[in-house]
């Protein structure tokens, strides 16, 4: 397996051998073991990738939409045929339980399928001007070369969610995967080549450290767009760089999701939704509930039910097939989670279940429920990115909505209510780009994913996703 991973790591710039660069070590979060050494990219390599994408851009933009669609469809079919192999790689470099890894591959592949269908439905417009003096023709055209920067928590889904709409629109790409989890991205790039993606359309780079190379790529005249998923701080930095050339940007910058359990909520439904939302990827997702506001009428029952479910989850210390909880990505992430829990306990929070990092080789933290968390506790002010659920009681619904909105982030919010009308009414008052009512999972390739406030700009997926890679050219004609 390690030899195969090292061979994967040699993929760079359409299979060309990299220069004598450094090697980036990739570790297995479940064991802490070294699993691969991946060739890193120099600044010149990254600029060569931009130029390769620029050379391929004209031909790819001119390719018939049906041709682009069929390549993307083959990518979907091949990815599903190789689901087990990709999931094993995901589990190895990311620490996911196998069931989650298989689910991520299916979710990622669905973006290939969705945008293969959207590629042939890009529409323009022809109409007569109101004054009657001309025809207004609106032509959709690809933005052009796009730099796509992805995080470590979904090594398959995040690259594909960006690559698929870009290719459907006729854009070429340079993809920079996260240094902690580059292997799955290399696998996907190889898969796309096998499915007929032309040379130069998808290019992978792995600069380490990344900043100098990223600055150089964004300064290159061929790059017309940057799409980034990651932290708010890094997103702001990229926006400043993009402003120098007025680049098109798509930013998915994380969240601080509230999970509001109303007085009329069905506790069983709310509990299952909380488990699904909180524990996906062991809590390391931008849509994980970070602040659980629970009405005092149902707080005791919900706390008991959630704690029982969290305590009963199977942790994959030995990568067993039935595992429901995986490892965190690194020792640093585990220490951050542990520090947030300690801080909350020091301020009076009660550990109902979990609350410690087990003594094992991997980067695990126990599924944890914290009760009686103060509304101003530091743990509520940032993304936890771990399997920790802090519970805050409330009495007044208006106050709960106020607390839920008291953040600069606005990616997603959750509302639990036994009355759908009541839940939707509260949902409309929450400052978020997405709202889940009585369910914990909402991600779907056919739906627009994105946030408001500092959680980002633009949408990925849905009908809106392909528009992020299109410009609209207006042509006036006397015809």
C-alpha cells in the first residue's frame, strides 16, 4: 500500500515528473503512522501549471458541451465503480470510518453527475430592446483559468465540488489540495485523465509552504478566478490578494452553526438530527452544530437522549468496519478541541459524557456532551471541528434567535420543532445561507451550498454552481 501511495504522490502536472523538490509526509490519523511522502511543488511548478491550464483553455472552452458532459459522466461512473478503493484511501489519510468514507465518495461523484447534466443546459438570451433600436444578445462564456484551493476534511468531495462545475462551464483548473490529505486528490486527477479529460484541463500542485506560490499564481494574468474552502482568516487573505487583479471569487469560509431546539420539538427527532449533523466526519465539518440552544422545557430530556447516543457511538480505534467515529486530523487539532472543553469546564460547564482524549496511537477525542454552558463561553465563539456538543439552555425564543444570530459567521442553522410552520418561521429569522428544519444532513449536489456574512461568497452545487464559472457577455446588434 505504501509503495502505491508513493507512486500516487508522483502525479504532478498531467503526469510529468516533478523537479527535485521536497517531500511532504502524509500521516494516518488513526495510528499516527507515516503512510506516504508526496512530492511538493516549487513556485515555478505552480506557474507552469497555470501556463498549462492557459494553453488548454481555448480548446476546452470550444469543446462541444455534450463532449464535456460525457467526460464528466464517465468520471461519475468510474468513481462509483472504484468507490471502495477511493474510500480506503480516504480512510487512510483522513481517519474517517469506512461508512463515512464510502458516503463521501458517493457524494463527491454526484457532483460529476449533476454537472454533466448542467453542462448541456447553459443558456444565453436574445431579446429586443425596449426602445426597439437593437437586439440584446447575452452570451454565457467560461470565466477561464481557475485556481481551486481545498481543505483536508473532505479530500474527495471538496475538489470534485469545484472541478465539476468549472469543467462543465468550459474552464480549466489548477487544484491545490490540503497538505494533510493530498492523496485522494491525486487519485481523482488520475481517474479524470483515464476518463478522457484532456491534458492541461485539470492540474494539481502542492506547494509547501503555500503562500508564496499562491500569491504568484493569483498574480498571473492567465488566472481569472479563485475558489477557496477553508478558514475565514485565510479566505480574507485570499480576497485581499484577489482584489489586486479584481478576480472572480468563490469563498466557503466555514461557520459557527446554531442548533435550536424549540419547546415543541420532538426530542427523538432532534436527537437523531443532532447526531447526524454534529458527528459527520467526527465533527470536523463547517456545517457541524457548534452551539446547541435547547429550550428549558425539553432540555433535560434532550441532554439525556443526546448523551446516551453519543456515549453509544463506536469509535474506530482499530479501524473496525462498524466504526461511527473516526480520528481527528492531527495532534494539533485534538489539542485544540481538548483545550476548548477544558476552558468550558473551567467556566462551569458539566461534562455529561466523554471529555477526554484517550491514550492511543491515533488522534482521537471522545464524543462529548457539555451541559450548562454559559452563553458567552469561548467554546461557542469558534468552530470546534471535533466531536463536542455544547448545550445552552434558553427560556425565551426571541432570545434564542438573538443568540443564534450573534456571530459573524452565517453558513447554516438548524431548527427543531414539532410544528413545521413554527420551525420555518424561526428558520426565516436566522442569519444563514442554509437552514435545516428537523433534519441533520442537507448537503446535496443539486442544492446551492454557501453562506452569508463572513461565511462566504457564492454558491457551490445546484443550478447556481455553474454560474460561478460563467461570465455573461452582452452583444448589441442591429439584426
